[in-house]
C-alpha cells in the first residue's frame, strides 16, 4: 500500500482544508443566541403605526342591485348545472303521483347494462309501466315518463 501523502490530489485537498480553517478564524461569525433572548430583542422593536384607509361609500345603484331580488328571479328558478349529484328532474305540468320503484341490483359489463327494477330485469329502452328506462349508471337508474325524468337510486 502506498503512502496517501505522495498523491497530489490528496495533498491539494488537505491544503485547501487547512486554508479554509485558517481563514475561518479571521471571519467574524454571527453569535448564537438563545430563542428567548432573540424574542426579547424582537419585542423591543417598536410596532409600525396602524394605517387607516378611507373607503368610499357604495354608489346608490350598487345598493339597489344588492337589495333587489326581482332582477335575478328568472335565474334562480333554473337548477344549478354544476351541482353534483344532479337532483331529480321533474316536469311539473303533467306531474301526477310518482310510482315507487325498487332498484335491487345493477350489472354493467362489456357495454351492456341491466338493472333489477321492481323484481324485473330491464335494459335501456325497456318500459316499466308508463316509464321508459333512459339511462343505467353504476349506482342509479334514470326513468322518463309522465312525471318527467326521475332517478331511482340503489338501496344501500
């Protein structure tokens, strides 16, 4: 095994480390202070004065718009298109009593969807009484009929 001091790279690395140590003794490093001492020095700094801003009053037209509900009456009667899950859509013009449907199971496999609705296996387009199966999803079945479009959810 050879002596590591005969290698130029090792000697240069040791010389650089020695120079850094000597130079570090001449540098004035910041002193370490304990946290309570540092907190005391920060608390002795005077607080900035509180700023007060002048905010102008609302114009009269904005106050009228804020208090008026008649301007937005037509908008609030429509359902929110971004609400999820969508609420059941009903057509109130022909709305009679909605019959009760019992959804027991749903099977979706290879693009074919079936559901067990009122103890009967149905697919999209099948009729159940006056209602037609419109859509079959993993947790619900949508029907369209005299009372509009309704959703029957899978019992948990």
